[in-house]
């Protein structure tokens, strides 16, 4: 059996209809810089940073060396009741770069777990304070926080989440300010409508609400929905006013992705709890983190007999190899001025995206730093979408694969999230492929629909 046949016989891949995989198998063997190579030697631009993770490119020598150096000391020891050297050093670094309100670091292995932990901390916080009525959550329609049941309960993407409905705890869902799909198309109007709806809910229910969870500035998996100016800070004000904790999900947006170290800095927002992951190790190893305020930490700090301990942990929490590479990643952020570079290069990306926006089937483009979504539509004037069963987004990414570039669509929204070190030349080459693939597929599809 060759490798492809083995993959088709033994594997079950995440978020993948295996029937699709069987028709278009792909096995990556190596990577260097912003490119990855498959088992046949074909190279592809990693235009989605291997699902939103990669920072310094693949095979970054300093990151490789950091792991090897740590490996020669120890690979792993537990964080239950004790700590280790890199987890401790990293905690200090993380607190220094996080928004001021956040002073404590709790490790886990994935973004979903980091959110799960934030939800449990928020819940237990009020229980520990004796405010036992505060048990419910508010979340945002179309939101995504990972795939464990708690994270799914505060998520709201119908396609992914509906089937698990009976397993979830209930949470109040408020609308997201999706300006392109708002009747008025006006950002301020759309924002104020959404904030008003939140305030009405809080007025009525705040006594039973523990926390609100929200992605920071940009909903990712829900289709790259950029929140209008003043929205996230508006949510912060309302949470404070009605005594509800604000959990900000920076798993996708954190670590420089949007041109700030954390996206909530765009609005000067200081969360009560914050989840991060993805870029934390430069895309090398599975580490995630939940940040908390000192006030929340203190509500758990007591004699053991008071039963206020946070009873949560994972086998690999605070893994040394992961923490060591995260530390080196953060050192490179400083040395190479990564955040500033993203901020500068995103202006260039914007100019390239403006050309793409002129294409006849590109309805909307949403960008914050190196986090971009390109929404394809059948009719640009009416904003009518392509029929679901045409799979236009998916077909466009298959075309890009043929042209030597990898990304994943969300419906008909194409994701462009290149590694943060991508040069202008690389960015241009990548977006040229987007342009060619979009023209090729949308022209054919529009014709096929009009003249079946
Ligand atoms: C990817 C993502 C998660 C989940 O992270 P995993 O590491 O895949 O579990 C949570 N929230 C957001 C906003 C994400 O983009």
C-alpha cells in the first residue's frame, strides 16, 4: 500500500468530509519558510498558515534549536502542584505582553480548552463569591470558540453546531454586527443596533449572567466578520455596567495576527478572561493559555477546606517543549519586530485586495492585519450568494491547490492568513494565485448556473 492508500484506509481527518478527501488526497512531507511540500515534491504557499498558526515560517532555525535545547534537559513533567522552568518564564513574558487587566496564566493544549477553562473559571468565580444565581452565558451569533462541548455551547455556527444541540448548555445569543449583510450597510447603525440588543438582554437578565464570550475584533470561522469600530469597546462598557465578566477569545487574532499583539488593543479593551493559542508557539507545538485578572484569581485563593480550588487540568498542561518554543517565538517577535511588520505590510496587502475587490464575483473583503476574508457572491449588486451545492469557495481553493497554494474556505468566504513573516514579494505571488483562481472558477460557475 502506498502512503495515499494508507491515508485513505486508516485516517479520519478533522472537519473533513472524507468523501472529499478521497477524491483529492494530499500529504505534506516538509516545509521551509512560507511554503510546504507534498510527498511528490510539489510546493505550495501556506496561505492560511497551516490553519492560522504559523508566524516565522516553517523550519525556523531558532525555533528548532529551542526545542532541541529543551529536549536535552527534559521533555515533560507535570504542572499539577508544581511547575517547571520554561512554563514559569513564559508566564512572566505572557503577562507582560497581555492587556494590563490580565495578571495570571493558566496553560492548556488547544484553543478550545483555553475557552473551556475560561467558561469554567467564570462560572466558578461567581459560585465562589456566593453569587449562585449567576450561571448563564451570553455569546455572539455566528461565533466560534473550538469544538469541545463547552466551547460549542457558546459557539453559534449552524452548520457545525446544530447537530450537537441537545448536548449543549443554553446560552443567550446576540446578533453579530455583520455590516455587509446589514440592510443599511452602515457600520455605525449596524453596531448600535447590536449593542442595543445586548443592553436590552442585560437589563433583563444580568442577575443570572456569569459572563459574555466574544471573539476579538474579527469572527474567524464564522466567515471573517470584522466588527465595526466602537463595537468591542461598547461590549466591554456594557459588561462592566451590568457586572458580567467579559471573556475575549484571541485564539485566532492573538500574537500579532491583526497588526497588534492582541486584537483587543485596537479598541483599548481589557478583558476579565482571555483565551489564546494558535500563534503562541509560532505554529510548532500545541500550547494554549487562559489569562485571568487578579480579582478572579483571588476568588479561588483560600484554605483547601473552603473547596474554592479550580479543579481542572490536563496531562500535558505546561509542557516544557511547548513552553520553550513559545518563549523563543516571543523573543523572535521582539528581535524581528513582527507586530510592526504586520502592521506595515497589511497596508500593502490592502492595496492588493482592492484589485481583487474589483472582480465581478467578489462581494466583500474584510481585513484586519494579516487576517483576511474574501466573500464570493453570484450577484454583486444584490449580494445574492452562489447556491450552497455549487461549492464555489471549495472549488476555488482546489484550483489554488493546483496553482501551488493552500488555504481553506468557509463557505464562499476565502481565507487569506499568510505567515506573519511573509515578504511583499511572497504576498503578491500568493494573492496573484487567489485572483487567477477566483476569475477562473467564478466565471465558469456563474455561466453554469445561468445556462445549465
Ligand atoms: C481555532 C480557534 C479556536 C479553537 O482552537 P483549537 O486550538 O483549534 O482548539 C477557538 N477560538 C477561535 C477564535 C479559533 O479561531
